[in-house]
């Protein structure tokens, strides 16, 4: 039960961060300020993907992308 909930939480966080990045880029474009934020959030996504791979064997969430 815990493993299933953890997987769902990780997948949700990955999609939430990815959508946030798409919104930032679509509204502000990429400049120095957003570039550092993108890199920081990219590191967070990587850590979630590493954990997801440990739990499921796949780095890609099973839920579809969230629309912008």
C-alpha cells in the first residue's frame, strides 16, 4: 500500500513541476532569472525520477502530461 501511494505521489510531483516549468516558459520566456529556476527544478525532477526508477523500473510517470 505504501509503495503504491509513494509512486502516485512521485508521479504527481513530477507532472506538477513539469507543468509549472511549461507555464513559466510560456509566460516569461527563458532569461537568466528563469534559467536558474529551470535548472533548480530540473534537479528536483531528476531526483524524483531516480526514486521512481528504483520503485518501478521506469523513469517515466504512468500518468499523462498535464495541459498548460
